[in-house]
C-alpha cells in the first residue's frame, strides 16, 4: 500500500460527500442513540462483508432499562486505503417498540500503510439520514488512531457529530470510543473498551449527566476457508455516571467476510 497524497485524499473525501448526498439526502432527522463500536484505521483491500451489531441497556430505571440499538451493514473495501459501507440502524427506546431509525453511509480513509509511521492514523466520515419525523440528519467525523505496543493494541476514536438539514441544531457534540486489546491469538483477543458522550462542545453536559461506559470485551476472527472469515465481538460495559449512563450494557457483533 502507498501513502495517500493530499490530492488523492481530497478527491476521496469529495467523492464520498457527493455520493452521500445522492443516497441520503437531508429530509428527516435521526435520534441520537449509542453505537458501541471502536474503529481501527486499518482497512483490508478486496474485503466484502456483512455485519450486524447491537447493544442492550440494563438499568434499574425503567426510562433506561431495555433500550436497544442495532446496526446492519453491507461493507466493501475497493482500494488499499478506502473502506465504505451502507448501514441501516434500528433502535428501541426503553418504553417503546423497535423501529427503523436511520440510513447511513460510512467511509474510512487509511492515511499510511500499517506500521509505516509511529502511529497508524485514519479518518472516519459518516453521513446519516434519519427516518423519524422531526429530527435532523447528521454528519459524523472520527479520528482513528492506533498503536501496537508489544502484544497490546491501543485504539482511540475522538468523535464529532453535527446535525444538518431540516430541524438541525447549530451545535457539535463530542463523543469518544477507545480500546486496549491483547493479541493473544487471532481467534481470541481479550480487550477493555470505553465509550462516552460529554455533550455539546460549546456547552458540556454536567458530569453526572454525561455518558461514560467501560468494560471487558472478547473479540476474534475464525477463518472459514482460504478467502472467508467470521469475526465476532461480545462484551459488557458498566455505566460510570448515574444520570447519563445505564447501569450496564451488553454489546455484540458478528461479521462474515469474503476476500476477492
């Protein structure tokens, strides 16, 4: 893989924005529900994948207990620096029913070949079109940073989200996702993950109302022949704030991959 030149990077982001506008538009809004996934900047060229993931909140408070979030993705990595996916999101409020919430188009740009620089870096850009009446569409940016230190891999995702289109607010929210993963074996990698949402950048939520979650996760990858694999994640996150976090949350992910 070769490094991305500034011109190539600008062209890729411009193309992503144009296609997103065609696919998603900006008509209705989307609810803000937590998606518990840490993203690596490393892409695998030629990969086609189908992924499903979700999480379930556990809490003594009936306003939080039973809330669910599901993402179903079709993914493809056409080059050695660009990954793209079409996403359907479904959510369930604690006291509501499961409903289709949004359609999104995600893109990951890997800046350098893995290990070429001191820190592996990438950019995640997502364009989300909400299906619920009265909310706003959204654009989300994530810086993807990763570093191997001995048998451990550290991954950090600072996240910025801004509403766009009808009913959009003028604020930008800041969130984060992070993971420390022990590369024990390809099929079993113990990890600790952390997630948070601190609110609007210009006016942070009170500390007790912010969402902060941390907990153990197991992940791994099983080969299904020479050109296919099954990837999984499963974990439990503990809430660190009484106002903004559920007491706990189960999270899971299954992905079937095929390489061309």
